[in-house]
C-alpha cells in the first residue's frame, strides 16, 4: 500500500540511487548550437531561451538513451547492436521509419562517392 501523504515526488527514478561514474555523465549544453538551429527551423526564435534549449536537450537525450537501451535489449540474443535493431523499434512509426531509411541510404551514397573520389585521387597521384 502506498503512502498518499508522500505524493508523487517520493517516487524515485530507476537507478537514481546508484552513483553515476563521472565518465558516464553527459556534458550539458553539448548540443545547444544544433538544437538552436533545429528549433529555429521549426519556427522558434533565432535565439531561444537557454531554459527552453536545456529542456529540449534533456527530452532528446532521454529519448535517445531510452531507444539505445531498448535496442540493446533487442540485440542481446545476437550479442551485437545493429542499425536494424533501431529500425525494428520504430517500425510502427512510419514517418520516422521512412526518414531513417532515407538518411541511411543517403549515408551509403555518400560513402560510395567518397570511396570513388579517393580512388580517383590515387589514380591521379600515380600518374604524376
């Protein structure tokens, strides 16, 4: 039976009582410039409030961390975390799935273009 006088703030997050290793702590504000540009692209002010950026950063970080943990759970049988594990997790969110597959294919095209460019550079260097 729970103590109603304790209120909702008495609930602790899972793992909150465990000390966090300094190497695992994230740097706050690490994504501020990127978030600032993304927020502006979605209609926010060119210079959003620091509190707003911090909140968005916390939400994004929590989402990504949660997705990685879920993907690790999916991958435990195989023992190796793959891109497909993330695609599996978002399979029911079609806009997200389509955007991810689009970005992955663009990334593959860029890799192939870089590889072709490096081969061309090597041929030119050998001709000289």
